[in-house]
C-alpha cells in the first residue's frame, strides 16, 4: 500500500527506514498501523502485511485499503513465506515511484528475529534499507497467559520472542485491563526485556514520535546478546496451533451468528486465541467487521459493500481447532442456501 502524507522529513540517512510491527494475536497491530497511516507525516509509505490465517482479512481492516497493498497469506513471514518478503522488497526497491518508509506488519505468530535478520544477510537490502525499530504491541488483558506458557521442547514461544526483540513496547488495551493485570504483565515484560521503553495505550494511541524515525535497532547490541543472530536457523511453530479459514456465500442471520459465537467462545475461547471476519449480514448493505481475542468479542458495521461481491470471510487461530465443527456452525448462521466453500488449510 503506498500512501502519500503531508510533509515531514525523515532521518538524515540515505537508506529507506523499515519499521517492523509485531505482537501476539489480537494485540492491536492493525490498529496501530491505521494510526500511523492516518497521521500527518508527509511520507510515502509502503506497507507489507502478513497473515497467519488462510483467508486474507487484514487488508480490508486497514484504512485506505483501496490503495496498493502487499499481502503474504497462509504462511508466517519468519519462515515459510520469508522468501516472499525478500522478493516483494526487491521489487519495491526497483520501482520508479520511490517511497520514504517501509512498514511490515507481521503475523501474530511470527518470531521477529528472522525478519530482522533479512535486512542484514541480503546484500541488496543491507545497502538499500535501514531497520529502524521493532515495535511490539502487547495485549494488557491477555498477554500474561501467553508470555508464561511453557512450550514443548523445540517449540518457540513467539509471544516471548516478540517482547525479547522489541525496541519499543506498546502496552495496548489498558482500558479493559485491571491495574493488577497491567502490573503483572509489565513485571513479566521486564523479566524478558528490561531495556525496551513501555508505552501504555488505549486503541494503540501512542505519540508516533516515540515509534518512528528513532534509530532504535542496534545490530551490535543484538549480536552481543545473541551471537548466532545472523546464522540462519529453522523456526518451529507449535504444531498444536493452526488456523481455520472459511469463505462462505450468502447472508448471515445476525441473531444466530451472535448466539453461535457467544456459545463457541464461551466454551472454547481459552483455546481460540484470535478470530476475525468480514461478514455479510442479512438486511444490511454494509460490511460487518468482527473481532475476538479469546472470549472477548465485538463487531461493527463499516463500509458499504457497493458493487463488490458479498462474501463472508472468517478466520480462527488457536489450539487444536476442529475445522468441521467451526465450518458447520458457521454455515448454520446463513439465511439462504447459496453455494459455499471452505478453504483447505493447515491441520
């Protein structure tokens, strides 16, 4: 996505600055991205988005998404689609309409280390790009359970890695977290990364001067802490965590939908880390955007469908998901019997 803002000068550096937005599922990365895109910067920004889910939804949630957007779906930017990242960046660097900044929003399951590594092991990117900072968004309400989770041998805890590599941490959703919950998660963050400044926020509302053009990524410091940083190693995701993506034609009965989602998340919300959707509601001409993190969920009508095809897109990400159960439950919320399809994906 290329966006033109009003004037603001970048740092005195010929290479293009790159900001990596990371954070666990549902932490508020896209909300922060929208904040950045709608500020008065005066910069041309290229945005690269990566989704863990099988169905691409985040592009529809990004404001000004009618502009050009670079998506990498159904794979994690730190491993399976990392080659796509290098290819997209290489193509961007060859374009005649130059831009001032690159923003990379990773999937919530990404380890930021291999993403950062990309800008130091690829010769073209090393000469043309400067990794400015890794910004990690943390959900003040739900992060503690993920930061303290004990993983099986050889599986990384991505939530921990995201905090460990952060140059700045945005402690988001403080409006729904109790003071004790905030205190506990901050204490855990400081155990992992005591050096990164923490900015508390509601709806990712942070002074962007604290996040952009800060020159915070220090390669030598990273190597001092992790001498193997520049050595390419395999990243292994927890095999019990997967995504289920559903694309379904037809209009949804909103009462049936709310009843089904309320029951589903109430019973299994602990294992459903993140769910989101762009939905077609019977009797309404606007898209219904649905978001949930564990058992907390909300939805709102946004932009009109217009001439675009009304297709429901829903993604669930979590542990030990039952694809058939989720698909069948979603189908039962359809008013009509229009043709439907589900996407094959990770097991």
